[in-house]
C-alpha cells in the first residue's frame, strides 16, 4: 500500500510538472533553452554537537526540469522545478524519544534513526559556459535551492518502526546552495546531452528538537550525478 501511494504521488507530480513545462515553453519558446534531467544522488546529515552524529548516507534521486536564458554569450540564468528523494541516518549517544503523529518510540543510546525525506525544490542559478570546443562546452554554476518537504518518514530498527510518518520531527521548509560543474555535448542544433556533478548544502536545521531531545543543528547535504538533455 505504501509503495502504491508513493507511485501515485510521483505520477501526480510528474503530470503537473509536464503541464507547467509545456505551458512555459509555449509562452516563451524563443527565449529559453529547456532541459530534462535525472540525477542519482547520495545524501547525508551533518550535526553541530558530538552527542548526535551522522551515521551513514542514503541513496536517492532527483528528477527535474530547467529553463535557461542567456544573459551574454557565456553567462546565463537558470531556473527549475524538481522532485527529490533523500534521507540520512542519525545516532545519539543518549536515549531519546521520537514522536510520531500517533505514538512515540524510545530510541536507545547508540541506535540509529533513518530518515526518508522528499522535497519539491525550485532552484535558481547563474551559469558560466566556455566557448564550444569541438562539440563540447564546459560549464559551472552557483545557485540557491528553496524547497519544501512533501513527505517525511522514519525507521527506527531497534524499536521495530519502519516507514512511519514523521513530520512531527521534520521541519517543513528549507533552503540551500548548490555548486555544479559539467559538460554540454552538442548533438545537433540546439539539442545537447548534459553530464554533471553537483554538491548541494542546505542552510537550516532539518530536524525539530522536542520532548527533551538534545538541542542540535542538523543540516542535510547532497551529492548528485546529473544526466540530462537540453533542447
């Protein structure tokens, strides 16, 4: 049932994205270059206290579309809309209580809490590109990534909890920055293949500190392997 719900939610999101994308294309097709991308990723947490630590990374995926408008011959402005599945693992040196919407679970000291977090993100960026060398242009980008959590769940293996809704422990809004580098390989005309590597760092605490939990600042980081098509 849970997998079916995720598939339906993803299908609805993709449908909305495609409709928005087609609308924007019709309104300004002459001014923008568009892209469709898929990015396998690795995500993890970083904390600011020794009592709560990152306990490994999680695999995920980023599906997104972009629109790019040239500002000069080598500089452009980019904007996009994306869906991210990510997560992370946290371990506390002290026993704590994790509050779910319908119950609470006790997490023993040294036992991990595994987070599964899904975002809708609206990245914007400034991109610099080299002149075309053969069929290849190299590019680099810096940008900002405001995002909203659309699903947050958690596993606590020591308490036999798996896939429970956990928005009582996860903050709804976040934002970060990204650094991206890659290759634009021209196929023909305005169509090109994109390969890239992106690092994203979120600014704000993703977890809430409630019910006597140790106060900390937990931020999420993502490393993305980008594959896409521009047209």
